[in-house]
């Protein structure tokens, strides 16, 4: 509805999404370019908002009395469920704490003193740092297991690959972001972005058309889907060229070609519905969008 307010011809804007007949090539490209700008801006906004919210509500300090450190370094990390760290931080010896921090690459984490020479008030602060490093190490271990599982499952196609379950969080959702490694964070944000796109173009806009009969919603859904697919496909091709993942989906490289095939097929279907204009049964198109994009894909 907000997008309709800004771009509908009723408000004097040059681009009219309420037209139902087949568009001229120039009109098609003009609308597509506008939706491409809208979705690129929207996706960058989603990424920024997600990261800011994560730092605000999911990055609280890890309670020292809830944290653990491993007795063996590196910590065993077999496929499947996580092996919990076995030493409560409050009961760990100074040598165990310092060995763990040295293993994590921190040699000057409590100043130029050893932990047993630190004052009580400084010791509490030092242990809070250790709790954060321990939580981050948990995230690193899960990241390693997940990447191996993804490679075994998608690239090597090994039978019986064990899914890497996450260990319980030490402070529920309050420190979830701290216990999540960088690549898993990207996947988390990517999932939110893709779900929002699916719900917008595959649920909200088609349902709005079915309820109101306003063709603006129908066109916004189709043009929006084509624009999103173009952007997603471009980033996948860029990932191939750069040899690093800059895609929206943040999935394993072994499935990139499948994603590209999916995106191209989706674009062809949506462009066909646009270019055939009034010949296409719009209600049926919206039901298909709702079934395949808004509901099935979102779930």
C-alpha cells in the first residue's frame, strides 16, 4: 500500500502499475528498473536493521556463572550434536582459563598481569571477557560442523551425513548473536531477507489483489519478483566470478547452479504473465504465487 501511494498514476507519478494490458518494452523496463531499485534498497535496509537489532537485543553479556570452557584444546567437534564444554567458568583454575585464552589467540586479555595477580573487581571483568570468548568459540565449532555437513551433503552427496545440532544457549536468546559465528549470522539474515521477499511478493500482494481486485497489487507482485530474481541471479554469478559468496541466499556453492536455474525459471514465468497482459487469468496467477512462493517456499 505504501509503494502504491508513491508510484501509482493517481498521484501524478509517471509509472502506472494499475495498467492491465501488455506493456510496451520501454514501459516494462521502466517499471522493472524501479522495482529493482526498490528491492535493492529494501534488502540493504533489512540487512542493516537485522544487524542493529541483533546487537541491541541478542548481544547481552554472557553471565559468568552460565559459561563453560573446554578442558581439552582444541575441543572435540565430531559431526552431529555438540559436545558441551565441561568446565564451569566459575570453577575453572587460573591456569585453565589462561590456557583457553592463549588458545584463542589472546595473550594480553587482562593487561600485563596473569589472572591470579588481578584484583577481585578486575577479575570479574576479566572473567566476563572469557565468557564472551568461550561463547564465540562455541559458535566457531558449530560453524565448522555445519560447513562440513553442507559440503558432505550438497557437494559430496555422502549418505547418512549427520546434521550438526547447536548446543544450548547459555543465556537463551539474550546472547544468541555472540554464540553465532560470522557465516552463520549471514545465513540467518539471509533467511529473514528471503522470507520477507517471499511473503511480500508471494503472499501480501497476491492476497491484496484477490481481496480488492486492484491490478496494482498484481503488477507489483510480478515486477517485484522479476526484480528480486534478477538481483539474486546477478549476485550468484558474481559469487562464481569472485570465488566467494556474495549472494543473497548464502547457501553452499554446490547448489548455486540450482538457484540460478530456479531464478531464471521464475523470471520467465513472471515475465510471461506480464507480457501476455489481460489474456492471463490474474486470479489463477495469484493463487499460484500464493501456493508456490508465499506459503510453500516461506515454510
